[in-house]
C-alpha cells in the first residue's frame, strides 16, 4: 500500500531545504517536520510487542521518504530498504517500544496514554521513559536526508524499526523471522541510544563494550523439610542458599581479572512459609553481567560449580544438588568493532567538530539486544550514544539541586531538538563515511 505514496514523498522532499551544511539542513527539517513527529511519538508510546500504531506510522514515514517498506517482521518490526547503485549494504536500527511507566516529567506533551499490558493483562500508563521516541524520529530524519542526497552515496540502506527492545525480544524475533535471508546480510550494522547522562547534542563513542551482556539465572535449591525445632532432621535450603549467595561474591573479586568487568547480583531469594517450618525448597534469582564472552563463561561456570558443590558440602545427595538454569532471555555483550569505531570517530570529528565528540565510558552494566543482529554471523558494528540533557541541568545537580533523572524513571526527559538532530547528524555522517562515492 505504501508504494502508492512515493510520489507524495518526492513532493515533500523537494520542498525541504536540505542544502548547505548538514547541521543547518537537519535543523530546517526538525523545525518544519521532525519536531511534530517527535511530539506525536512522545505522546503515544506503546508497549513491547504491541507497538502496532507506532510501526504503522514508521512504515508510512519511511515509505514517504522513498524506501521500500515491509511490515510485520518478527512481530511488529519494520524493514525499509533503499537501493542506490552498487555498494555496501548498511543497516541502521532504531527501537520503538515504550515502558509501563506513568510519566511525571511535568512536560507539556507528557504521555497520558494507557494500554493493556501483554504480560499482566492490566491496563497501565505508558511512557517513552528510555528515549526510543528520539531514536525513531531520528531514523525518519536520516531517511529523508539520505533520500534527498542520493547523488552523494552508493549502496543499499536497510533501516530496521525494532520492537520489544525493553524485553530483549525484538532483535531475536526479527532474526528468527529470517531477516538476513529475506533482505540481505549487512556489511555493517549501526545503532545509537540517546543518553540522559551526556550533554545534549554530544556524540559519545566508546571503544570496546558500550553495553553489557546479561544472563538471567535461576538457582533451585532442594532441601529436606523439618520442624524448626528439629533442624537436625532436615536439610535447610535457606542456610544453604545463604551460603551460596555469599560464595557467589568471590566470582568477581577472586576469579576475574581486576580489569575485567562483571556483575553477579542476587535479586531475589524465596523460601519457606512459616516461622517454625524448615522448607524443602529455595529459589534464587540472579542477573549476571559481562563485557566479553570469556568473562560470561567464567561467571556462568563458576555459578554452577559453587551452587552444586555447596550442596555437596551441605550433605545433599547427587540427585538433590542445586539446579542452575540459564534463561533464554540472555543477551550477548554489545562490542564495537575497533576499526569501525575509529573510522566513525574521525568522520564525526571532521564533520561535526571535535568538541561535539566525547568518550564517556558507560558506568553501569546495562544491556541491549542489538547484538542479536551482529553475532552468529558476526557483522562489523558500532553502537554509540547521543546526549540528551542540558548542561545547565548538570550544573544544577552539581550545585546540590535537582538530580538528572535516569532512564526508566517517571521523571525521565531529554531535550528533543538537540537529541533528535544529533541523532540524525551522527547517523548521516556515519552512513556517508561508509557509502560515499
């Protein structure tokens, strides 16, 4: 259906003042078009796997820009292709889902949208509390710019609008839907994330791993139930579980290199029903984070070894040893290709100015499902961040004032104009660096 509106796309693009310097042309498009589009997305977020209206709007916008659009890839995913002669196939991904959070930012365009949560079945408030509205608006801006400058590049663009990043489901679902065999395996894969912890308009590129790998791990501890007054008659899974929790702390401190990043967090410990009953079962829930596949293996092997052998220490028989279950929700670490990182950093320095390009290593161990696009088979990739918060907000925080809200907070907010335009500019420069004639 969208091919019928390509003629309208030509009219829209011909009326857009894309001439002159990149920043100027992107600013013109933001003022004339993208600002309203961002406002629409911000007011109307949708939850993971049910981003139906967002996907439809993105399909329309990309089709209007002249791309050949396919909907319903991996659920609500959208793939948009634009072939412009011989050259590399370059993928750019933008995630589109919101979160089940009630927005309390105080912004004039704060979301009041509600939606039925596909997990709980409850009707909940929804919010773009992670900035995905910036990502998809910037993707549209990039599509419009690249389509208007086809005389400056050669190759094929693959723009991927991904669902369900917040539940780390979308990238895997699109891969399972044979995205590479249907549309071609990219030579390069790119993505960015707006970051409230960087100054608005800055481009933050990190060598190595900007986002951690994450594994969801459950440990089922079997015991022998007994009366609380007769502990000798049973095998207490709470005591054993406590010993396992403490022993797990040695994995990072004593088994990883001091320069290797890793996290083992026990987020939940459930056991028992009453004060004077020794339970026969305990359940530990863990999140395990890493920045390399080698570190991941050390941590997962160590968790299994510690859990099982602490069970032996407690005197459990072999058929009652603790079970370690690694969920399929796991994601690999995001690892930037060093050569491509340096290439894009140089291009951004030249085109945007070195003062806008920063190197701020990620402090936390947040995870991303983008690596499902870039591993097995390996695809040369880079994932960067653009700043979203005004410098004066950081200054106010440093002076003891209101702190800058984190992602996933109901108070989360970014400045739309510098965030969206930096997203467009950095993406256009990256694409031109890889596809220039």
